[in-house]
C-alpha cells in the first residue's frame, strides 16, 4: 500500500513538473528556432554550446500528451539554458562544446496499468491516459562527447561520456523536486561539478 501511495505522489509531482516545463518554454521556442538548422532550438550566446545529433532517434524524450517534436524542442531549450548557467562557473574565456547523441529521460511514459498501478484511475477525456511514471529501473541517461577549450582556443580536455544516475530516486539534492527536468538536471550538475570543479 505504501509503495502504491508513493507511486501516486510521484505521478502527481511529475505531471505538475511536465506542465510547468511546457508552459515555461512555449514563448521562448518561438524566438529561438533557427530556420537554417531545422526545428531544434539554439541556446542564446554563452560559453557552452550543444549540438543534438539525430535527436529524432533519441531513446526517450517524450511527453504523455504533447507531440514528441515539440516537447523535444522544449526539453533541449531548457537543458541548453541550464548548461549555460553551469558554464558561468568556468574560467573567463574558456568554452565547452558538447555533441549529444542520445537522451533517455527519467521514468517512462506508459499507462498506470503497465507500471503495475492497477488501481490508479487514468480515464482521461479521450480514454486511457498515459503518464511519465518514475521507477528505479527507468534511470535518466545522456550520451555525449565534449571538447573543453581555453581562452586561446587550445584543447584542455575531451571525452566521450555515458552519463547515467542509477540512484536518481533516492539521491538528495538542493533542487526543488518540482523543478522541471529535475532528475536530469541533478545528474548533469553532478557530472559538471565532478569534471570542472577544479577549473574555476
């Protein structure tokens, strides 16, 4: 019974978080689309740049009710903004360039019945409703390579990274649980601190 109640709380929190993400970035999307680069948004100028390689092939960047393409754009824009904020801690003139080849968001979009929540009511206006449900096995994961350059454009370090958080549901953090993309941001910030903490 406790696990069932806990799952209901997680589902409710995630619905609020997802709705907040979509509404926060809707206006920004219209201003950040690059017609020469297709439909994927570009971050405003910062010392961190990101390329999303074949994003339509990413493992899991989807919303229960929003189109994959539009939600993918909103997620990318928010993560670019987050990386730009982290990049402010880097030394003056240093730049970080990432090429992201896969993103698997925390949780999985499915009906409560598929997740074992058979007593959870999920009858929406148009029938069965899907949710992003958090379980231990559905960890957040991000695959990318990066190049870190100094103020002269010289390569400081580069690496291929398979980033994942096996303990994302039990890990404490300073982030509010209702923050959109909470688990992904916690995972990224921990990697950034571990990788670049001595660079500032």
